[in-house]
């Protein structure tokens, strides 16, 4: 049993413990406090990885300024474009870890952009309950303004990640964005922390091939741009500050424990993702898809040595009428 001196209290934004000798005579060695601090550190790492898992699940499977504006204009794109059938769709997911259920929730949705012939994909993941308390109400929001390129594939125009921590006047914000200039083959990279610009660089786009971000890749899979995902390995190049990386999606057979968890799902794939891009400890995860190429479930094994992280589709709704 834990010593009765190991009583958590609030200290600033995070939990500290009364484990110093002059405050806690029942724990003179500080062992209890150090153990709890270690648990807290590992739990925060788990929460960060869990948000990453949710992000990958939603995007494959799963801006600064103008990127976060409203998206309500009338499209100029013909209604027979495959992407049009997904406008107004919203997918909601739950994420669980160890004995905790529903540690986080997330949504991914598609709307039409303000500019003609553009779409806006938005992915948002947030912790809830005790996890929200431990992670300081962390929210991660990915957003991509995209268009159909000359080759018929979706391609990003502006891609961004916005991270929020805290509430009210104590809320902290970080925004990282990439703006693509295909005519001049360059990308503007910008990082803003609490409204202060920390990076504003122009990077070369070192390829003439199609390039994706996580959300344009996700919707390209959804509309079948690469053909059936259960028949071959799919390589999707993504832009990275150090060069071009790849997301790889390959169908595999259901075996062992995976067969039980994914029993009711149509297609199971192994997905390889650059760990630096998504802040994960490894590249491999498992994702299942239904007949509409919607990601149903995902599993990352042995996250930071504490067990499996699982994500499950909870709800899929279509909130606006499709164009005919």
C-alpha cells in the first residue's frame, strides 16, 4: 500500500507530491514521491503518444491565420468528383489504454473551402476526464486546405497543426504550418508559440512527384485514388523539413490476438509512419478499414512499455446534403 504521506497536491499546472523530509515525516527517503513523479512522467508521455495514435487513426487511415477561418462558400468543383460525396462527413473515435476506457476523443471532418475548388479537412483530438487533468486539457487540431491537382490527386495548399494547453488566460498555443507553392517548388514553414513567431523559413520542394500531408493522404485513400487498399502496398510521399518521407499502407492477414480484435473488420493493414513526424517510438501500427475505406480500429503495441493503445470508430454522420 502507498504511504499515507504520498498525498497529491496541485503545484502550478502539474501535480507535485509532499515527499520532502521536512514536509512528510512518513516518507523520509523520498521514495514514494520519486515513484509517483516517475509514474506521472510516463503517464504524460503515454497521453502524448495516445493523441498521436488517435491522429494516425483518423488521418489514415488517418494554420496559421486563414487556415482556421470558416469554410462555407459554394464550390465550383463538379458534383461528380469522388471527394464530393464526403463533404459534410464527420467521423468520431474513442481511444483506450490499459484499464482506462475513453481516454481521448477525436473527430475528422471535411467541408468546402472559402476559395473556389478547395476543401478543408479538420482533425481534432482532445483528452478527457482524468487524462485531460493530467495533460492540462491538451487539444491537437490538424487542418489542411487542399485542392485537386493537375494529375487528379488531392494535394495540400496549407497544412497546419495547432496545439492548445490550459484554459482561459492561462491557455498556451503552438501553431506549426506549411504553405505549398507548387509553381516555384517551395514550401513556407512557420512556427508560432503564444503569438510569437519562432520560425519563418522557405524550404525547397525537392520532388516533381505528387506530395501529400496526412489529411490529403487520408482522403485520397477514402476516395480510392490508389485503388483497392486490400490488394497491394501503397506508398504516399509526404513533405518533411529534412526531405520527402513516405507513409506506407500494406494489407496483412489477421492472426493471433489481432484476429480477435479485428474479427468483424473487412480489411486489416500494417501502416508505416515516420516516427519523427508523429512523435512515436516506432513506425508500425495496425489499422482496419470497412468497405467504404473508413478506418474502423487501430492498435499500437507496447506503447512506452506499458501496453497497447487502441482506437475505435464510435460514430459516422453526414451533416449536409450531397450535390447531385
